[in-house]
C-alpha cells in the first residue's frame, strides 16, 4: 500500500496562539476508493485564516477536534476513480485535509480545467478570487466614483478586492500591516492610498485618506479596524463581512466594535456576512470576468507558495501573523 503522510491537530490551542507544537506528523495508508469514490493526490494545500477559526467550534463546517487530520481545501489530482464523471488525471478542488492522499466521495466533486500556472486555480480563479468578486460586487455593490476601503488588503482576498474596485471606477484605500505592504498596494496593485495599521491610528488615517467618507468597507479582520471603518461610513454605506482574523488566534478581545447599533440605524448602513458558496450559481460569469481582467493586465496576481507538507503548520502560523502577500499555499507534490 502507498504511505500517506498527514499533519494531525495534536491538541487544540484553546485561547493560546497557534504554534507548531499543536501539530504532529502521522503516517497512514493512502487507501483505495470504493464505489462512488475517488483517490486523490494532493498537489497544493490552500491556507486561510478560517483554518484557525475552525478550531474554535462549528462554523459553516464542523469543528476540528484534537486528533483529526488538519482540515483544509486543496487542489488535487484524481489517481484512481470509481465514479463515472471523474477519471485519473482530472483536477478537483476538495476538502482533503493536510495530507498527501485522500479518499473522498465523488458526488460533490467537479472536474476543473487544467491551466498554467496551476496555483491560479487556488488564488485568483479559486476561493480567494471568487470570494473577492462576490463579496465586493454582490454584497458591497460599489458604484463608479465611490470610495471602497479594504482591510487585510495585501492578503489573498483583499489584494483582489481592491483591484476589482479600481476596475469598477472606485477610489480604493487599503489597510495593511507594515510600510512594505502599503507601498506594494499603491505602487504595484494600483490602490489610491494605504494605511499602515501598525504605525497609524486607523480612524484618524481613514479620515485623511477618505475625506468624503467611506461608501463600501470590505472587512477581513473585525475588531478595532471594523470599528474605525464604521465611524467613517457614509449614509447608506455597505459593509461586506468576509472574516475577522483579528479575533481568531489567541484570547478573545476585551470588547467588540463599539457603536454598531446606533451607527447602523443613523447612517442606514447595510452589513452583510457571506461565504463564497452562497454565490455558486454565478461562478461561470465570475471566472470569465476574472480571466479577462488577468489577461488584459488590469488584475495582478500575487501568490506566496511554500514547499513541502511539513511546512504547513508554520505556514498557517505565519499567515495568522501577516507574513504573506497574496494567496498563501503549500505545494505538497
């Protein structure tokens, strides 16, 4: 039988910051597919802040428990199939977990087109790109000339959100950690302004960067930055709530964003949470648009690819600390 190396969540971090000590390497058998199943070889594992949130309890998926193979989505290749619609060599995106092989039911898997570089299937043409597309356009509903603010703007989703907003004719302000990231947002990705939350008071800096107020805020972080955005929103502003990475790792914050009930009423704000699967019916049009913008150079793709299954724990810890620019993933095979 083929050996299958796996990264297992050895213990739940609780209120501690996640560290490599919370994981261990395990070796099992790859297994063989039964009727209606496929054996997948994992090529690239996607890393997302949500990986940490899953350790805190059930969300839109079941919670991860101590002893489980660490959960995560991946680009994988079919090695063996007992399902009519998938054949060896086909590519799929699946919730495989952090391992080299996975046997999964095929009924929820769909073949995706092979293209180069394969990494784009996890970044701009994968969950990150689709999340940015639908979160901004369907939830944020930006209009030409409006001001759009994006937090975690140098990350996998935020870097795409800001560029789509520019394509739609908006003024775009990104919030990121560190002068280097802020410079990249403006000089390489075309943002109009960037705020370094590590060295600036965000609420004050937002007033300067968006003197006419904020029409759309795309929130990836929650916490104090969400609060700062709320106090700068225009009447009838829209807030797309994608994530709250500032609250995923470590002890719970001492307070939530203040002023939400009153501001939502007085400014008649719309605040909408979403996950990308809410919009799956529109995937074909979204991918057409994203491919067009990449091909004509209006949308630049930033990726952060690390090597080897063993690097996954450190890669997630680093992502939570804001190490990455663009989509972070790990090449397994």
